[in-house]
């Protein structure tokens, strides 16, 4: 016995077992970070913009046309015109005379034209007694670079070089009238979700919900407390409606049922709610009809079509069906689901009254949605298309009004005469950045920005930027603060200083923004997995002890008694790719609800799935990835990796490193550094820096002078900063290699000596020699009136000898072109430092106007007052330039500065 | 007891190679040794390309870029002191054979491979004479020039890789006339004959001219240089002698090839004849037409920057001569 015991101890003390010691690391998934380049290969750095645009062009534009597909005439009831299809073509040259229709983005940049593609609709319409089908071009849509409609997509580096395009350029922007325009990502509060808030000063608790449906109608509905009672508030109703009256109007007549649906069996809620029931009784509202009459007399009626005045209850019925909480479907006047939605809002208010912690956080990233170029363009298109159709209808009516005409009326001709309403609408909106869509009550300025080409990184940084819709003046710190839920999806470091601090954010490296996914199949699937339909239940079941409510995109669809099992099965089907990988599901235990989301604009990111304490991704998979036999999509298909949105993250237990995995772990982080964005990722050893230094560096890294793009010498921009000897950084991060900063670097690897020196940093204004008026000199002008390439231009030199007709203002016709007087309007060189003509370009714009571009080059060397910085937010102004022999040196004769 | 001043300065050469010299200077004071270092770096005249007249440039690099690179090419400048005048001291108007050298670069690529344009393509040509202008003072300069004077360093030497100027592809051409002039590194570093000058004294830090920062052990974290073998290590109990002065200076002068290391060091103690230097132009090289506009002159009598002390120079000369 004693011997045995000894033996056991000996066994335990053995240092080796099957050649492994107890301290040996567990075999880990080596190089799992390689999933990141694989992810970027599929998605690219600005995938969110491109995906959103592709969704608009392929799916959304068709839905919009389907919703507005008929044009009829008030004059001739037999006439109709129907859009059966819409397609966006590939960018081409919009000129009749051109032989080669192919166009490249670079040509558009140089010629100040718009990189756009025709929008072709297929129409069916009546011509006389026949029905005719034809294709018509209704306008041109600016095309996002590298989107599915762009000529650059899927091209090799060599083909791109032939098109004078940089393979490292991320795309995701538009070229409109020669300027590169970005539609920034906009951050908003999510639509169709209930948000509960309290105002402790006023003692108000309110649940609000912004409804948004396809068709663009937006309205906000509140269920709020007022003097201890609960009311329903909506813009289209003059007065706040007592909640019981609202619920009665929605078809729940019995007080018992109202109480069950709102307060359930919880005594505290019952007490808080009872006053509302009394209130309705006092107002004499007992039946549905009475309730509808009550609401109907308070509904704002704005009816343009003159007709017989409808009774109040009818007005109320329509308002409740179509305007209040418009996103909740009402089929055939079945208000059940809408009533339950209102009841749920009321219950949430009751919960917040009872426990002040039961409120929602507006700043929580899961409650946010990001609006991208595609969505904004979709709204713009819908507005323009509707106007186009009403213009078309008016034009058709005008023709049909005439009693007789020479030839049979053909709507095709009318359509062709419609001009370029869509084209100019798109171009105007994108180039000014003003999205003013009266139809959708939208008035936004500054939506688009000129892509900053200060450096490669500044352009890239702009593509990942998110601007918030909150006003900057508000003295609330909440929206500006760093949210824990930003982890992995929004960069914690990259935000500007000053007024926009915390309001302008940047996406992290692996962030993906979802696009809409159809919800009907998802709902059907939920029912198949055992969810009970909500319209068959009442308060007793809904708030029963074991039931969980199932929501799809914020709307209650049913109940389940086995939420964990339901969610597990749902996830299993998603991992098997039975439906879109971007549909998320999670359990909210506070509200005892299961939420399924398939709407667009959610922020999500991929993570490795962990099962039974082991990563699903193994070294073998990574080997295959390295060999190229597996792509990122295969990882998704095999259920090794899945996308998690911010809400679903709350249902997970994600291990940061593989050795952190425990039995309850559900996911493994692909790579910790992906929590930073593309700009913060350039900082070496950011975890050794004080956190504000990383933030400073994010703002400053964009100012570094270096290489801009491979096509930098073929560009003619207003300002182009290039470095003669850029160097790729010696200390690299993985992000640097992933974004291509080593191929388009900015800055140099400097030797630095840190020492004190008596003296001051000085910044003095450069005294400018102003010898009165500088006379214009024409000596570098050649026969064509332009300065020769390579010529030196001094201040005051003329480099384009332009002449303009002096009578451009008056419109009298003289008949003789030759006698038109011209005056000199030369372009003179204004800079105080001389430069050289680098390039001269002559071309013409879309409307055949001659365009001349002259690129003037200045070569500069570092001088006193120039700004220098390290990569850690340490900037400084050059105060002294020291001769070589005065420099500090070491025993090997090495000097700093080189 | 003899004081330091009484001793003759000594120079002991430890290594002399084609491009470097390593020597120990003794019996001089710190200021003198340092001024030798500074002079070696910044006051020895050499010739370097200073003006480029570009005829054809169809390469990817802009004119300024190439001109700057040409300026950096080291040119053979042996006996520069006598073999060429400063342009500003010359009686000519815009350069003559006494104060300027002419190099031409004429390369075009005709084959499919990328071609390297290097310093080997720079050809020294006789300076074109201006028939309208007669030089009233024909100097001795031309006779003082060596065979390779003005040639890019290493041009005809096998095994010496040339300096890359630019890479060109098929159809590109580079044609330019370069004027090289005499100058000193005070004006622009391209005229420096040295690439690195190492200088050390008191390797054991006995004099406490510096404070070595360390974490745990000063000995481990500050390894001694090879020069420490030349001096006696301090004894543990040795008291600090605050009157001690450095006496031995370890030099290594590495040149870029424009001058022999020997010539660089030998020239240094001789009073330099560089009174003035014009302000440097952008990149140190003027492109044709730019040179005439930068005429401002600035005196260069900064304290300690030139070895104007004749007596010290005289004191060092015998030592150097002995070495020779």
C-alpha cells in the first residue's frame, strides 16, 4: 500500500509523459492571424462601402422600382406604362462621337468628368392597342470605384497599371466632375427598436420607437409617463392619448386583457398601471368604437384629395394602421401584433418605473445602425425616380390631352425627352454633399467629402471614418465617451481632438457592416423551429414564467419556451449556411426575449467558433489556407468562423488567446490587434504608449509626406505632396503589411540623438520680398500659349496665356465670330518660390469645353519651422539645422539625422 | 617634470588603407584635436557637381531629383588646393577650365531590360572655352592636376561598384552637362571628403567628461571600446584627478574616395584658404539658370570652426611629416 502510494507520487512527479511535460504549451493554432489577410482578400479594406453600393445597385434599386413601377394617365385611362426591370450598366464615355466607349476612373479625374454608368429600365406600355416592351436609358449613376459595376474590379495588377490605376487604392469613393468624393458612414440610432429612457429631472419615463419602412416613411412613436399616467404620443395626433384608449382602439377591449398584456401578473406593475384603466373609464371610453372616436377627433388630417369627410373613427383607424408604428404589419385590419407592440412598449415603461436600471443605453453600439453610401443613394434615387415619374406623367398627360395627333402616341419618345433629371440629381447631391429630399423629410448637408490625398494613409483613413448625427454643441459626454461595446468593431484610438472628439469614429480592421436580408424566410424558419405565433397568445402566456418572446427586427413574432435550445438550433442552421451569415440571434435575459436581427447597418465582425473547449479552426485548416486550398468563405461555410454583431457578442464568451479557452468559451478572437483601425494599426508597440499618444498619432500619421499611390506621377491634383526618398519603416506591424503601407510609405527611418541644447525653438514669419507690383512675364510661353514642360516659373510668370471674349456678359448676336473682341486673362504664377512646369495636359470635358491643366512642381528641403514627428504622437518644430561637423557623434563617427 | 605643452605632438598611425586612416594623436589639447576633426569633416576642399544643364530627361525622375543625386557623386579631387580655383576667386565670368570641370552624361536605353545609369556614365570632357572671353591670368592649375582629377571615384577601377544615379527603361534618355566646382562642406555636405570621422578620448571616462547612465552595472552596460587597450584602466581606489586633461585622441577618418585619407588629414592643419561660402541652393545643385541668382555671401569666421591657429598647425606639422 505504502509502495503503491509512493509509486503514484512518483508518477505525478514524472517530468515527461509521452514526451510532453506538464509545462509544455498546448498545441495551438499557429498563425491563425492569417485569417485576417484572407478576410481582407475577400472583403478589401473598404468592404463596407463597396458591399453597400453593390447591394443598392443589384437589389435595392430593383425594389424601389418595383414599388413605383406604374405610370398612368389621368387623361386616358387606357394608357399605362410599367417598369418591369432596371439595370445599371458599366461605366462608359457619355459622348456620341467617341469610338472607344471604355472609360477609366483616371480619365475622369484628369478630364473633370463623372465616372458614371447608364441606368437602363425595361418598360412595357400601351401604344394604341398594342403592348410594347422596350429598354430605355433614364439617366446615369455615378459608380463607386471597385464596386461590382466598376471596370477596376477583379483586375490584375498589370491590367490596373495599364489603366493608370493604383492596385493599393482601396476604392469605395466616386469620381464626380473630376474630384474624388467619399460618402462618409453615418451613425444613427437603430430603427424599429424600442428604446426606454428616463429623465430623472422631470421624472419622465418614456419608450420610443422610430419606425422606418420601405418607402422611406419615418415617424417616431412614444409611450411616456405624464403625471403618473402613461400616454401614447405621436406627431400625427394633436394630444397625448391615454394608453388604455390607444390599446382599446387597437382592438383590445377588455380591461383584463389590457392589464395582462401590459402588467402581466407582476403586482408592482399592476399597481402602477391601474390608474390608467381608471383614466379611460373616467373619459367614458369603454369600447373600441369609443376609443377610435376619441382618437379620431384628435388626428391631424391632411388630405389633399377632396372627398366626402370621413367619420372620426375611420380617420383614427387609418392613422393607427398606416402612420403610428408603421413598421408593424397590419394585414386586413388585424391590429393584434401592433396592439402587442404598444403593450410591450407600455410594459417596458412600467419596468423602468419599477426599476430604474431597466433602461436602454443610447450609446451602446448594439443600438446603433450605420448608414452607408448605398442607403443614401437609394433614398436619393427613390426621390429622383418619383419626381421623374411624376414629370413623365405630366408630359404624357400633356400629349394625351390633345384631341388629335399626327402619329400614334409613343411614350418612348416622351421618355427620351425627359432630360437628365436623374443624372444631374446624382451629380449635384454627391458634388455638393447636400441630401435634401423633401419627400422623406431629409435635409442633410456635408454628407460627402473630398477624398484627402495628402498621403496614402489619409485617403485610407477617410474611407473608414464614421460621422455621428449628434450635434456637436451638445454638452453631453455620453456619445463622446469610449463605449465598452466598441471592442473589436470601432477603433478605440482613432478619433479627432477638439470639437468632434468621440463623435467621429473609425472602423476597426475586421469590421463588417451588414446589408438588409429578407426577413420573411427567417420568420418562417423561426416558426418551424417551434416558435408559437404571437397572435394566438395573450398576456398570461407572454409573461408566463418560462416563456421568452421572439422578436425579428424589433417586431414580436411569437413565443418560445425553450429559448436556449431554439437559439442553439438557429445558430446551427446559420453555421450550416442555410441562410445569410449576417443574421444574428441573441437572448436578452432582462427582457426575457430572443432577438433575431436581419436588418442592414449592424456592425459585426468575425470570430473563431470554439466548441467543447477547443477551437474549431485547427492548424490543418491554416495549412490549407496557406496553400491556398481554402479561402475565408470556406471557413464560414464549414462553420469554423462566424460573424457576430454587437448584440450577439453579449451571448458569447470570447477568449482573447487560445490558452485562455475554458469549457464555457464559445469563441476565440482571430487576432487581438484587429480591434484597432487601419490608421492606429500603423503604430508600432501601441500598447507601450500612453493612450492619448495613440490618438494623437492617428491624427498626425495622415500628414506624413511620402508616396500617395502608384499612379501619383500621372495625377494632376490641386495639391500633391510627394517625398523624394520615402522609406518603408524598419519596425513594422502586421497591419502595415496588410494595408500596404510598406509599399506606399511616408517618412524616413531616422537616427535620433536626444540631448539638451541651449537655445529656443523658434518660429518666425518668413519675410517676403514685395517689390510692389510684379510685372507679368511671358517668356516661358510657347507657340500654343502654354508654358513649356521643364521651364522654370518665377513669381509673376504667365503659364497659360488665356484669352476670353470681352463681351461674354452681353448676349447680343453680332453674327461674326471673327470680330469678337478678346481680352487677356492670363494665368500667372503666384507662389513666392519659383517652380518648374512638370506637366501640361490639354483635353476637353463632357460638354466639349477645352480644359488645360498645368502641373507646377516645387522641390523643397526641410527648413526651420517644418514639422517633424515620430510614430508616437511626438511632434515638434524644427528649430535649428546643424552642420555635419557640429552634430553630436559617437566613437564610430555615426551622426544622427541620416 | 615636463608639462604637456613642452612635449611635441605625436601622431601614431595604427592603420592606413585606401579609404581610411586610423591614428592616435597625442600631446595636443582637446580643443585642437576637436578642431582637427571638424576641419577634416567640413573644411577640406573637394570638387563636386554644382550645376547641371539638362538637355533631355525622359526618365521617371524629375530634373531636381537627378541633379541632387549627381551632386552627391564623389569626384576625384586629389591636390584640390592647387589644381583648381574657387569660381568666386577666378577672374572668369561664368566658369573656365581653371575653376570648373565639365562632365557629360548621355545615356539612352534601347533594350528591353531596365538599365542602370551610374557614375561610370559620367565622362569628363575638356571645359569648353569661350572664344569671346580671354583669361587674363592663365594659372598653374592645369599642370597640378593628376590623371584622374575630376573623374567619378572608382570609374576605371575594377571591383569598385559605381554610384547608381537613376534606372531607365526602353525609350528613356538622360542627357546633361554637369559643371563641377571646388567647394567645402561648410557650404554643402557633398563637398565633404569624409563619410565618417570617429573620434574618441579617455575611453575609461577617467576624466568624467560624461556620465554613463546605467541600470544595474556600469561595466556590463557600457562595454569598453578597443581604444581602452591603449590606456591604463583606472584603479578601484584611484582618486579623481580634477586637474587631468585628455592627452590621447583616437581618430578614424573614412573618406568617400575623393581624396586619400592621408591627404585629408595632412591638409587639415594647413591654414585653409576658404574665406567665404555662398548660401547653399536647394539640393546643393543649381540647375542651369539658378546659379546666378544665389550670390549672397556670408563670412565664415565662426569661432573654432577653422584651424586658424598657425602655431598649433606648425606644431603638428613635424609630427605628420615624420609619419609621411
